[in-house]
């Protein structure tokens, strides 16, 4: 006999766990199960990110990213305070290093104000030096709301909370089939099966594959991009006080290489953004021909490749050339040297791409009979997770009547 649940959540990253937690908070009587293909939670995007609490500076006012980041920020801090999870609102500076970046910096300032950020400051060259003595720039923004945290520890607490509230988490459950029915669906792995009234797809890097089980003509595909990091060696970590970011390219959905002080110690530099040859390809040598074909056969990806080929070549060059990576970092901190950088880990971002070549900039949640698909939830999804979870939980409860 297959065990029956009200809601099955596919994916045990921070968004899936936050959704389960918010569901159980709103409706404790619900039978909830989280299905995770690995043997632990937060194994992929959540466990490989840089641990930044985002303020909401970058996101278009009124967008799902802006709304959920700002709401999620408050909910995250309240959750951490209630559960004694360490974080540090250390603030960050965004630095313009050339005249052509000044208009984009001004746009970020106005956007920050529209998104309700309080205390955001414009900085001149000397004011940048006051906050980051080793940073070089002609103008900047100080954003006090930005912080640092360990999101894996947040997930550890969420797992404990879910279990204590009566929810279940099934590890080593890789979803291979979903038989959707109006009131009762069957979710299967190779050796297990559960029955549920509603499925919520929070599968991250595989969110499109889970959705495609019942919608073969899905208009969205996940394209994996690897972000590679260096750590600054201990004797040079004094060069960075907190967080230093460049002005982002408005045409590219990545923030550029930057410096991040870590909550557990150390300073990280990166990431770049290179197309990954495998959805969970954390090393340059990782390759999966099925994943490669899945990307190359997508007309939207081919259009992206044509549009951004110069940028892509630059990212790959920095991936294989430590000197080039160092040069990019030296725009922000000129005194950093190649020998100061120690190879560190990497993460893979699930970037959704539509058929026309659009790299989706906003979160994307699609409801279908029997299932709710979260098809695009890149950064700042970790900061936003409790708010996304609340939004999806409310949709789910309404669906269940």
C-alpha cells in the first residue's frame, strides 16, 4: 500500500523546506512529505551558495523577486532570531570603477529606494576608502541591509521543525514518474511510491524535468551555469572588511566577481558564470551528454549563446586563467595578487531560459491541475525562501479547498 499525503514537495533545498514549513505553520493538520533524491537536505544550490542575505537592491520594483526578497528578508531574520541561527548584517558596497557605470549605479540607488531600503548611501571615492580602505572606485553605494549567513544551517533547523510538526522527509527518493490525477496523484521513484492530493515542484536544477513529466511542451528549460570561487589566503583577508560588489551588467543576469566575507570565517572571491556541461557539474571535468544535448537542443539556449558569446568567452577565459580572474578582482581591490587566491568550491545556478532566448529574470511559478511548479528561483531565492514558501503554501491551501 502506498502511503497517502495531502501534499508532496519535490526537492529538499531551502525553497522546498521553507514551503513545507510554512504549510505546516498555516495548516498543522496537513500530511506533508518532502521528497529529496540525495541522502541529505540542501545538497546542491542551497549548500553551494555564498551565504549572502540579499537586501532587494537589484530587483525591479513590484516583481516577484523584489516582493519576495524584501518580505523574505524580514521573515528570515525573525526565523534566525527565534532559532538562534547566527547571521551578521555587515552591509556591502557596490562600486563603480568607470564613468560608464555611473548611470547604472544611480539606477540601483533609485531602485533601492523604491524597494524600501532605508539607510542606503551614495559614496564618493574617499567615502569608499573609509569603509573599505583597499577598495578602488570612483563612486559607490553602501547598502546596510546586506548580511551573511550559513543557509545549510538554516535548512538543518527547517528539517528539525518540519519533523517536529509532523511532516516527513524521504531522502534517496528520486522522482521518476508522476501520474497526475484531479484528486489523487502517484509520485514514484525506482523503488518507492507515494500518493498525494497535490504535488509542489521545488526541484531546482531539475525543476523543468519534473514539470516535463506531465507537460512535454514546456516553454521553459533550465540551463546550468557554474560559478567558481577562490578563497583569499588568511594573511591577506584584511584587504576586505565585508562585502564588495561591482556594478552589474544590466544585460546579464549575474552580478560579476565580488568579495564576500563568510559567516564561518574567511573571505571568498568570485564567482564567474560559465555554462556547465552537467546540471550538477561542480568541476570543469564534469560532463553529462544528456544534459549537454538538453541545453544545445533548446532554441532559446542557442539564441542566448549567439547573443552573449563574447561575454561567455570572457567567463571561460577567467575560468581557466587565474591571472585573468585576478585581474577582474583587481578592478575592485588593486592590491590583491594572484598568489593571494586559493582555489575553493563552486556552485551551479539553475537559470531558466524560454524558447525565444530570454533568460528569465524573475521568479516563475506555474500552476497546473494537480501540481504547482516553481520553474525559476535563482538568487535571491535563499533570502526569499520563507516568503516564496508562504506564497506557494497559500496557493496550495486554496487548491486543496
